[in-house]
C-alpha cells in the first residue's frame, strides 16, 4: 500500500514538473465566426423603384417625415444597413452624381483602395456606379443608380461597429454581391416631381 502511494506521488510530481517547463505563449486575437445564410432573394417594391433583396434582410421605411423612396435595408444578424436615398431628377443629374463621387472621396484618406464598377442595363434604363471601398472605412460600399432622366437612387452600406475591415470583410463582400443582384433586378416605378421626393 505504501508502495502505491509513493508511485502516485512520484507520478504527480512528474506531471507538475513537466507541465511547468515552458513559458506561456500568448494566443492571437481571434475573429468572430460568421455563418452567412444561403443566398436567396425576394421581390420588393415601393412606388418609385423595386428589385430583389436578400431574404435575410429587412427593408424598413425611414422614420416619419422622410421623403418617399427613402429606405433602410437592414441586415440585423450582421449589424449592417444599406441606406437608400431616392431623388426625382429635375435638371440636376450632374449634381446628384457629383454628390455620390464626393461621398466616395470622403473615404479616400482611410481607404486602402477603391474599386469602381459601372452598371449599364440599357433595356431597363438602369445606369450607375458601384464603389467598393476597402480598408477601415465607415462605408465599405457606395453606389448610385439612375435612368438618367427621372430617377436617382443613392445607397451606402454602414455597420453599427467600429470599422475593422478584417472582421467585416466576409459580410461586406456578401452584401456587395447582394446589392449588385438588387441592381441587376432593379426596375423603376412611376415618379411624379410633385411626390415630395425632392
């Protein structure tokens, strides 16, 4: 019996000595694991425009008093929102496009790079530009779409968190793809300059 106790104490001492032989190694900070849902879309429309939006997003009308056609496409599981602003063009298309380029320009100081993609769908009268802003920026995606005569839609993606391009990159890439799908399915509705969308 005494011999067994000696063996147990000897094994315990060996484990303690071998467990303390190395210095602790700090572990790198981990990123959140994000499970992105399977792509799927549902048709959505308002009087000014419509298109297919992701099934995992919610289209919410802006607060009371907002202009017609102003919506937030909210991605609740990812704390992201695409703010959509609609305007009726009234001989000011150049100014509206210039405003979109100015918003892109405000991110140049922190951007690693800005990719630009033109959208041209002649048959549906949908034209515009997507700006993919890479880096620790407030808005990783900015775009505008227009029919060049009556309708103008501006959009920008924002996250409800401090900009960290490494952690939001998978979600931002997915939302970029989903918004390109929206642009590919966009159709214009009726617009009356007196509808208050100016």
